[in-house]
C-alpha cells in the first residue's frame, strides 16, 4: 500500500469506524460520514459559493461584452479577465470545489472495498489466517478479486465467534440497510433470472436515484448562483456550467453500477445535503452581497461627485482674473459691393449705380467693375 493511499484512507477509516460503532448501521454510518465531510468542507464551500454568486451577478456584463466583441474573441477574453479582476472573481474556483466530492468518494471507495484492511486493520498474514479458518469450517471462501474482502467480511459476520477466536481483531459488519445489501453491486441480472425482488430492484434503482439527486443539486446550485435573465441568452460561463450540470450526474450513475451499492448511499446523501447547503448559502450570501454592492455604489457615487467638484474648481481657477476677449465691433460701410464688413457680399462686379444714369455725374450709364459701359435704355417713340 502506497504512502499516498495510506494518507487518504487512514482518516476516512478512522471517522467511519467511529460512526459505525456509534450507530451500528453501515448505511447510516455512510450518511453521517457524508454530513461530516460537508461540515469539514463548509469554509471552502462558502468561499466557492461566494465566488459563484459573484460570477452570476456579472452575467449581464459578460453578455454585454460578448455582444460587443462577438467578432474578436481575443479582445473578449481580455476584457472578461479585466472584469473578473475588477470584481475579484476566479471563474475556476467554483468548478474546482464542485468536483471535490469525486476524489473524496474514491477515497471512501477504498475503505468500502477493503474492510478487513482499512476498518479491521488486519495484515496480509491475518487475512490469510481468516481464510484458513473459514475453510476449516467448511465455508467456500471467495475472498479474491476487487471485492474479495467484502465477501470475507460477510462470511466473518456469519461465523464471528469461530473466526474471532483465531483473529481477535475481527468484528461483524452489518451491510443490510432498508432491506438492501450495500456490499452488493447493482446489475440487471434480476431481469434475466426473473427474480423481481424488492432488494434486487432497489439495488438497480440506487444508481439512478443518485444520478437524479446529483442533477437536482447542480440545478439548485446554478439557480442560486445566477441572476434571472430577460433575454434568455447564455454566456460562455453559463454554457460551461450547463455542461458540468450533466457531467457529474452521469459520472454518479456510472460509478453506482460498477461499484458496491454503499457508494450510492453516500452519493445520494451528499447530494441531498448539498441541496440544503446551496439554498441556505444562497440566501445568506445574497443578502451580504446586496449590502456590499450597495456600499460599492455609494462609494462610486462619492468618488464621482468628488471628481466633478475638482473639475469645477479647476475650471474656476483657470478663468479667474482673466477678462474674456470681446470681438471687435464691426463698422458699417457704404463702399460699393460691400455690405457692412463683408467686402464681397454682392460680388466683385456689382455696381449700385448701374441703371441710375441721371444721377451719374458723367451723365451716362455707369461703368461696370469690368470697365465696360452699359447701353442707354432705348427712347420711347411718341
């Protein structure tokens, strides 16, 4: 057994044995184990939930950025990172803690799969002595394969006084929970054999129930994290979350069918506690973030008012003591071809006395600006 394996399984084995000795029920010990894990991880869950709620509140801003830079994905990614940095959001934080139950369950799987090694703390020689004792009692020993120790644990429970006399460290484990054998592996054999018993059908339904519970917990988490959208459009982060909502339930169903049923009980309990936790944290953190955002808006308004005041004071200092320059008064003129101070308002060749022959001092039609004389008007015949 590797050191890494020992570091993971030792605390799990110790906690599980305390719980089993307390309630004397394998299934109930798994449920309590799930609850304790939730309490241990609660500080990290709060941090992750806070980050996810912040991300949900940034969803409208992310949608605006996505529309603005829909043709420039690099710019969109750059502006998105700036937005995350401004509001102190780590988009990967929520995903990390959402998959944390998976390695915990795999560590618990080792405890469940090897009860003699992890729970009873038997050595390899002691396990061989148990097999020899059971064989001498006429028991068909099947303590081989991946789940060989589970089979031996069941046989020890059936012949506990005889085996305990040889190996004092052994004890009986009751795998029965609500009429189900939690050491068994769910399968479809009851359909082929026609043995439609409650235990067989119940074992088959456990992985499906665990998948549904996991899906509901992910949906509740998503709903309490995000802000309702009017347009119904999803951002890149929303699409990633949606994929995660399907990934974990599928994994739980697969694990439920290939491993002992006890893991399904753990997964179902974990999902139920996760739903309760998400609902409570969603309300508590929502109120706190509302207060924080209100304070941020108040501070931004104060800063904006201060900046406006500074700009006004700077403008006042700039123009103080400096009289405004007045435009020079335009003098009227009666020069030909000129109106007021516009020298070419009537064109270069304009002549005000063009048709005023009588008033012309030369007694003839006035010359135009081009130097040509106008023809006198024809005389009227009487």
